[in-house]
């Protein structure tokens, strides 16, 4: 691949981030609302965690696609990686805010540091 093609492949990450940001909030709210109804109206922060399952699967799938694929396949893999890069930290941030309200500032620092590592 040429250097220009490699540069253009990075647009797939941006597309994945946009997809991840657009889908994680509504999906997380829907899953937690459904779990709240099942539990008789009691809402717990842990009800958001099952939302991470599809994004973890997408991340694993995206990594395997990038390693094994050609140019077009790499773009699909980068899109999958972009989805998880945006979605998982957003879901964990929401979980941290719901769980640890007195230390929200410190928890956001910890999430940001771990995300950037």
C-alpha cells in the first residue's frame, strides 16, 4: 500500500468513532431501562455493563480483520476499532458516574488515563 492509501485508511477510524458515539448512548440507555423494568423499577449502575458485550466483540473482530486482511478489509477492521475506541470509554464513564458520584472528577481522570494508555 502506498503512504497515501495508508493515510486514507485512517478515515475509517473516524467513521468508526462516529458510529460508536451515535450508538453507545441509546443502546446503553435501552439496555439499562429494560433491566430496570425487569427488576421492578430498581435501577442499578451495573445494568449498563451488558452494553459493552457487542462492542468488545466488535473490537476483537476488528483486530483480527486488520491483522489478516487486505486493503479493503483493513478499512472494515479500522472502522470496528474506531467503534470500540469511542463506545467503551463512554459506557465506562457513564457507569463510573452512576456508581461513584462523590468522586466523579477523579474517576474521569482515571478513565481518561487508561483510555489513552
